[in-house]
C-alpha cells in the first residue's frame, strides 16, 4: 500500500489546491517515486459531464473515457501520466454505488448509514487508487466546513487512523490575506480554518499558505505556532506569473524534506533542468504571436482550460508568447480577425454563436490564414465548406437542424455502417457519446502525417455528432481531404488549397504536456509564428 498525502483547503475556494497537489505529485515523481493522484469532489453530480462549462469550467476527459473535474487536467499535465476513472469521484458516484449494492442485497439487511457505509465506500475508493504506488495524493474538493465535504474528511481521518502517522500526511492550503490599509498579512483565517479541521479530528502536518506577497519569518513562525506544525512545514505559495513555476517554488522551499522525513520516503534529487528551461520560456519568450480564439464560453476562460494550457506548452517549446485574442462568437465581426496570425475554433455544444464561428472559418479559408478547428470546429469547417464551396445551401449539423445531414448523430453512422467496432457510451439523458481515446489512422503524404510523423495516433474524444462520410468524395474532389479516420469515421480534415487549414474531431488539448506539447497544436502555433 502507498503512503497517503491528503490535501484539504480552507478559507475559500480557488486558491490553487489542485495546482498545489499536482506540484507535489510532480516533485515526488521527479524524485524517483511512483505517484498516483486522486480528486474527491463532494458535489452531488455523478460526474461533471452534465454541468455547464460556464458554471464549472472544462470537463476533462481521460483516455478511458471518464468525464472529470478540470483539476485532473492539471494532474495529468504536472504528473505527465494518463489518469483513469479511479482518479476522480464525487458524492453522487459514491451514493450511486452504495445504493446499487444495497439494492443487490450486498449489505445483508443492514441499515445503510453515512458512517460506516458512505465513508467506507469513500475510503475504499482511495485505497484502490493507492494500490501498487509509492505515494497517493488525495485532494479533497471544496473547503473545510462545507456540509457535503464532511464524509470525505471523515474518510481521510479514518485512513489516518488505519495506516498510522508514518504512512499518512495531511497538508492544508489556506489564504493569508494582505490587508492593504493595515499593510499586514493576516493569519487569523488560517487559524480558524485549522481550528475547523481539528474539530473534525484532523491535525495538519503542513500549511501551504497562499498569499500575494512573501510571508516572512515572523508570519511563518506565527502560523507554525498557532497551527501546531514545524516551521519547515509552513510553505508559502505566492501568486506566480505561471502555474508551472509552482513546483519550482515549492522545491526551493524544500517542501519534500519534511514530507519524506514524516513518511520515511527515500528520494533522489529531482532533476528539473529541462522543466526549468521551459518555464523560463513561458516567462521570458523571445518571439510573439497573436491568435484569434473564437468561442462562446469566453465569459469563463476555465471552460477552455486544457486548450489554453496546450497553447502555453506550444508557446514555451517555440520560445514564443502566444497572445490569445478572445472573441465572442456571438458578437464577432471580420474586423476582429484582422490583427491575428491564426484562427482557432474550439469545441462546443448547442447552436448559440454558430454563425460567428462559421464567419471566422470562412475568413480563414478564403484568406489562407492558419486555422485549427477542434471538434465542433471541425464540424463547422465541413458545414462552411459545403455551403460556400460545394454550394449545398442547407448544409448543417442535425444538432442545429434536425433535417440536416452534413454532420449527424453517431447513432446514424453506426446504424448505416453496421460498424460494431465503435465504442460509445449511452448517457442517462438518452444521448450516445464517443468518449475517451480512440485510434486514428493518418493518411500518408498528408500535412497531418508530417505533423504527427506517424501512421497511427491516439487522441481523446467527447462528442455526439459525426461528419457524414457520404460527402467524402465531394470534399476530396474539391481539395478538402480526409487526413485521419477511425473505423470509417472522419477524424481529421485538411484543406489542401491552404497552407495550414487543419481540423480534427478529437480534442488534442487533453494530451498536451509542457515537455510534450500536442503535435497539431504545436504545428498550428508554429505556423502562426511564421
Ligand atoms: N456539439 C458537438 C457534438 O456533440 C461538438 C462537441 C464538442 O465540440 N466537444 O458532436
């Protein structure tokens, strides 16, 4: 069994608990350990799949098709591992499985209660993720004091008792606000938050203090004394220019020393040279480019988290600052696009803002502007091409016009082609989704083949609609080739009349890492720089 590091949060949310957890995971892995990481979300939704991106931010998709919290994206990017279904669960999921077991009679007539059954199910899920690992990091979503978080805190408290002090470590992230009029940092919210944690029976071993400015020795001592932790266990997390600096800043404070001592871990010195160089390129790049990002959820940029991170990865590897010009697809005009070196149309659901995206795609195609379309962005590229090049005026997706068939439901594709190879999931809402990683065969001689330098790639999906292959020949005769496919499904297209007009049905952003940027996003940005 692995050693456990539990990360809780206090005072308020959005302090960067996910980044802190991911940073510790990154450092432990770089120090030679086998590390897994899990996020336990106390909300009731079974998963975030049905939540509005404007409310909850992006839904991150794993290789095995889990729809997860966006923190899982940070975990994958910082840990450089592909995570799975077991790495994220919610109250909804926990209750669902307990109730299913109850219905099957597995509890042999017992009365089912929060303690021990719900808490036991939570602890069991954590133990499952800890199998065959050196360390499991568990982040508890929300903050101490949330009603729905209580069973999760009780579960980690019970694991603390079960495995003992030498195998479990509790880190608590809080806010140390700077009060301008007083010119002072205040530790009281941290003290209250730790008090709340103690009331539940958990004493933190480490305080990670998020603050605007450096804490200084005096404040560190005060936190150490009032929260009952050693002074080397007060770690500051000052607002950084880039989240990728956080592991480096933690490492400068020797965050792993007290953790390793407490858990009796043998660590080698982390080798962070390559990583450091890339972070330096994020902070001080020598080149610059600007791209138009035409989306409809731009009110909450977190809706596109993995994509904006993937753009940062590409930029760092190209020594380039990529400025994103956020353009609301409901309000876009051609003028908005004039000062951009490339145009990106990301994924999305529903008809709002479609016309604006089509306008941007037409502009890119007609003016040979580097273009990348993702998921809905690919579907709209086909609609735009059908309408304006092939002259099929009513070309559309059946998502927006029931009679249309340029883009149609995956169910139709499967029915027509009788292809049973295609793995899909049925959602309780009644839809069929393609979710998770799929193989995609890349056409030799295509631009995409140069980009990936491979005949076969795996990328992740999350969509219900597909390009209808009946138009394939017509597209290709007119220069729009299918450069990637999966069991007859159109996965990638490129317009051979343009220098860089590529669109993909999958989400390349989910597999991008700082040290391994996604090839198609990297090539797109490279083209924009040129
Ligand atoms: N709405 C489209 C579909 O369901 C595209 C989804 C997406 O962009 N992720 O197929």
